[in-house]
C-alpha cells in the first residue's frame, strides 16, 4: 500500500500548467512545509519540504484557492522517478501525487496569514435554520470547489 497524508503550508504560490493534449488537464506543482512532530532539546522546530503534484480537478482547485501560506491537508501517494539533467548527471526525484486536498484551517484561524486567502470565496452570510451555512452570492454560477 502506498498512501501519504500530510498537513503543512505552501512555501510559495503553486505553479500550474496545462497539458497540451486533446482535453487539457491542470498540473499543479507546489511544496508543502510540514513541521516535524518532535524536536531535540535546544533545537528549533524543523520542517520537511515535500514536493507535491496534483492533476485535473484537484490541480484546478489548488490553482484557484491556494496561495503561499495556505495550510492544507493532502492525501496521495509517493512516486519516485529519475531523469538526466543537462550536465549528464542522473537526478532522482520523490514527489507526492495528490489525490485529495482540503483546507486545514479557516480564514479566521489563519489570522496574520491573510495573503493565503487572496482569491478565497466570500464568507457565508449566516446559518440557516437547519444549522447549515448559506452559500455566498455568486458561487452557484461558478460551481463549488469540490466534486
């Protein structure tokens, strides 16, 4: 079984390209800074910087709603590969292929991290009588950011 679940923040805005095939597909590449769970005595908190790639609808979601500093939970699989660079040296790669992702904090919880939500949706207006939040105006026309 090959399954990965990570929670971290985007180190910069995702890089998104579209395939040149008949049906163009989004390919989003980004790096997540994932805090290590434990730290040694006297050491600062350390993080691992994990390369991630998302395809299709997941890539489009990341392009539209995620920016530097956005805290995400991603689920996917590890994929390794290699290529030969322009100097003739073989380079080995390890990436997480993202199959699912979601926000790990609300806009309010982000606090000083407002830059992460520049293109986010407006806040829902109020709770309906059944406990569900109302959908903000204009969202129905653009479609919801999930399947």
